[in-house]
C-alpha cells in the first residue's frame, strides 16, 4: 500500500512540475534590461551635479551683476553673448532636473525588474502578462538610455558655450562703471 501512495504522489508532483511555464527567456530578458540599466546608471553617474550647480550659480551671479550695474547700452555682439550666456543657467537647471528624474526612474525600474525576476523564479507570473510587461520595460529602459545620452550631449554643449563666452562676460563685468558711494 505504501508503494501505491508513493507512486501517486510522485505522479502528482511530476505533473505539477511539468505544468510550470518555462521562464528562461524572460529571465534572460530581465537580466539584459538590468545590464542596460547599469549602463544608464554609469552614464548618469558621469554627470557631476555639483559642477552643474556651480556653473549655474556662477552664471546667475554674473548675469545679476551685469543686469544690476550696467548703465550703458551694449553693441549687438555683446548683447547676443549676454543673452546666450544668461540662457545657459536655465538650461543647466533643466539638465540637472532631468538627471535627478533619470536617477529616480533608475531606482524605480530596477526595483520593478527585481520584483519581476522574483516572480519568474517563483513561478508567480502569467507568461502573456510577463511578456507584455517586459516589452514595456524594454521601451522605457531604452528611453532612459536615450535620455541619459542626450543629457550628456546637452551638458557638453552648455559647458562648451560657457567656456566660449566666459571671457567676454568677464570683460563686460570688468568694464562696468564703478558705482559711486553715496
């Protein structure tokens, strides 16, 4: 009698195990997405938020000084340089906000993928919904990568413009008339 129960239990267990879906491809896909997230994180970590704040503060201070102390009109070339230079501050702030958003999304997405991997390993997922979710995450991770890459390009452009205009702006500040003490 014992053998009969053992055989039934073994058949039941074998049937139960064989009914489990194979999530190997899905687990591989989540690992791949985690790898891309690591690349995005590396790109984002290359962005020095402290340096961006320092540049933005310097630009703001110089533009405020010129705005508060300039009494004469300036030629068209200097005016254009001022507009371009002062516009950098808002652009840098925008880049900083986007970096912070990317960093927050990295954490959120990594957690979602980790939870998905856990569900797959424990067979607590439906194959169709998992594939739909992986496709959505792929598109989202891809957009994060593009956003991080674009952020680097924009910041490099801002830093280049800053370097090009800094001497002109410093010259304009030096040429400002001294305010008379009252």
